[in-house]
């Protein structure tokens, strides 16, 4: 199972989750906000600070991806044109992650923030993890 941990109050992150769901026709991904009980549990188990929601985290089996590597790995598994994100691999990781960190730092200022984590619609409820694994 591929689990994407995202910042549940970030508007950009919520848009990204909806984008992934739309292009995940093979149902490869499950989602959980980093602020949720299960999100915090996974982050702690993987050695992350559960209070730091500055990066997307992809848990793919026994592998873990963050920042630009997570974006590329997610894109590779989506359908249609989002697969083209793989072209970012030609950019050195240091530069990709620097750009990612700049966007992450200012995401609330640019895209806004919710007061509470997103609540999935009934159409997508099965895509979200809300209990124990």
C-alpha cells in the first residue's frame, strides 16, 4: 500500500490530494493528514517530527520518499500527463529539494490555510486512512 501523508490544513496540499485522486485510476494511493492520529503515528515510526508538516511523505511499502522525490514517485504512478513529472529527475536533487522547500515555506501565505483538516467527501472516503493500519 502507498500512503501519502500531507498537511491537512494547507490549501495547496489539499488541492494536490484532489489532483492525485483524480489521476489515480488504479487506486494505488491512500491518504492521511499528518495532523491525524494515524498520521502522527506513522511519522513517529518513520523518524519524523509529527509537528513538522513542511514536506509531503510517501510511504511505498518499505521505502520512504519526501519532498521532490515523493512528488516524482507519486507522479510515476498516476495516469496520463502527470507522469511527465518524472522529467524532474534530470534536475539535481539538491536543487529540486531547495525549490520544494521554498514553496513549502510560503505555501500558507500564497495558497492559504484551513482552520481544520480537510474532510473527504463520501465519494473519496475509502481513499483516506482514519483508523489503525
